[in-house]
C-alpha cells in the first residue's frame, strides 16, 4: 500500500522568501514521487518527478525537491517565492515505475504569497 | 499538442438527470484516467484504461457511475441518475507508457 502525508494544509510566505512544503510518503516498493500544482479553477500541472535517478530533482519555475529514503520524505522547496506561486500543491506517490498507473494524492498544501 | 480536452467545463443539472462527461486524451497516449476532486475527499482515482481497456474501476463509487473508452481518442464518464453528492470537479488525465500523467482542465459538476 502507498500513501502520502502533507504535513501542512496551509503555508504563508512573503514574496522573495524561501518556500518549504513538506511531504512524507509510505510505499511497499521503490516509489515514484511527484509534485503537482493546481492554480485556482485550473487542472493539475506537473512540477517535478523522482523516479530513482538523482535524489535532488529540479522542476519548473525554480522548484526542486529532495528524495530522502531514510526520512521517507520528499519536501518541495524554492529559494525565493513569487506572487504567481500562490496555488495548491499536491505530493503524489506511485508504486509503479514512472507513475503511469495508480497515483495516490496527498491532501494538498495551499500556498499563500504575501507582499 | 492541445493537451487533454474535457467537455463541458461546467455542468449544472437536477437530481435524477443523466450526466455525461467527455474526455479527449493527448494523441498517442495509451493510458487514460478519471479522477474526482471534492473538498471532503480530495482527489480520488475513479477508473483507468490502458489501450482502451478498463484496468481498475475499484474507485467508481457505485453502479450509477460508468465509464467507456470506445477508441483511443475519446472517453466518457456517465452518471445516471445523478445525486447532489456527486457534485465535484471531475478530471481526466492521460499518460504514455508509464510516464507522468497530464491533466485536463476539469469539469465542474453541480447537481441540484
């Protein structure tokens, strides 16, 4: 069985400050992990993915995430937040290599960026 | 590529009516997924297809829900009869051979 826990339902940062969105996972196998972003009234867009290659994964819009097996974590970070980053972020796990099959979504973290 | 296309974008209907949601996956993709998003339950996988064949429908809530994929470029999700608790945003996604999933813009369904 696979699951993800997003530790914060809401995160608020000031523009220009770092962003940290936390995610812990549970998986019976070697997992694939993803972060998706959802802007208001939009579909989900893939930010980045980990599929057992480099543990530090770089994504779009300056985001990156580090896979830490010992901590079962896959936290999302960005050095400097922008107003356009305000959205909901989902951590996602798949036991299937590449994630083409069943994905399990976290409950989401709403990121607010203030001036 | 136009991405995953869903129609309609918004649907308002009355309880008891039949609702049909439509999805056109990205050309060449061999997996298609239907999800439902609600405040209470978050994002849930309803069913997915591989090469037009349903693989796992364990997430379909009950017999009122059915999904078909008659060909590689079209899928439908039907609710008959609809109920107010079916109100949600329904997403379609597609992927190619085990790669990441690409999501459509969603259909916001309101059942009165």
